[in-house]
């Protein structure tokens, strides 16, 4: 992380101030943008670095526009996903199906990551 301080960090504006401070590197220069697509575009143009969900940058990785940084620590960021029903007893078929889709997607992603 110390090596990254000399480079420009591309940050997506965060509304949660506490969460925003956890993802910041003490970079000498930082650009804050309002949308992930803008940050990815800026990174692909060589203006800086950032952490992006792999599914959002697969094309850029495949085309060589982006490359993973060879970091010993901090190369991957992990988020938590919670599925919470406001009222499970009265959830409609659309809500229940959406929950199934989310659960199936997460299981498939975990299985592919473990392989």
C-alpha cells in the first residue's frame, strides 16, 4: 500500500463517510468521481488506479486496457452481502424469485471462485 501513495487513486464518491475512509489509501493525489463507469474509464485511460468489481471490468481486462496490480497485500477487496426480507410472511412471488436468483448467483460465484 505504501507503494501506491505516489500514484493517483480513482475513488467513487461514497455517501457513507465511515465506509469511505476505510477504502482510502493515503495517496498524494486522488480523483473522486460520481460513477463507477467514470472511474473505470479513467483507469483504462491510464489516469490512476482503483478497486473495481471484476464483473464490471472483464472486458477491459480481456482487452488489456486494465491489468491487476501485483500487490502483496490489498489486491482484493471483499464485500458482504445480506439478503433481508422486510416481511417474509407477506413477500410476493416476485420478491421470492428475486431472492432465489440472488442466492443462485452467489452460490455459482462462490463455486467458480473455489475452483
